[in-house]
């Protein structure tokens, strides 16, 4: 009996919606990464993108434990000398709450072409409105 390997044309993708209001950032991000990778499916294959689409709503109301709002920093670099910019997560959560979720999930995905392909299936919105009603997303309980 040989091991089953999923082929890209055989994969049925579903749409899931996650409401992160009041939920802890890291715990939510790990569950979202699991769904994006396809590890919740029995046909999971490590070298094939078997995951589903995930819509995240209410990103501005995600919860960070401890003093992370003031102490945890988001870094970006312009690739010029002295070009490092550091922003506290509390400030980032007010200005661009979508970026906080995307950054947390991106860190939990593979660091290669496959991971970048998986990240494109993540749709994050600050409020509770989203333009994906036609896909009939299912509620994903975390």
C-alpha cells in the first residue's frame, strides 16, 4: 500500500470565517495557520497547498496578553543603513490592525514559495464587514 499524495487539481477548497473579537492573538494565529496549511484535512500533503481560505473579521479587537501592547515591537527595515523602524504593537493595532494578524500568521507558515502561496488565502478585515458573502463562508470555531 503506497502513501497517498494529494494532487493540486484534486483539492476542494472551502471558505472559513473567524471572528477574533476578544481572542488571544497567538492562539488564533496558530489555528488559522493550521487551516491555511490544510493540516485539518485527512489529505494533508506537506509539499502541496491543501489548505482552505480564511476570512478574519474584527481584527482591531484581538487581545494581547500581559504588557505586549507596550513592550512587543514590530520591526521593518528599509534596507538602507539606519533604516530600522520599530513600532509598538499597541500603536500598530490602532493604525493597521490587519497587519498584526497577518504578521502573526506569516510567522507560523513555511518560509518558502509554498508559504507565500498559503498566505494569499488569508483575508483580514478590521471590522465585521467583508466582501466574501458570495463564497458562503462557514463559521470556524477556535
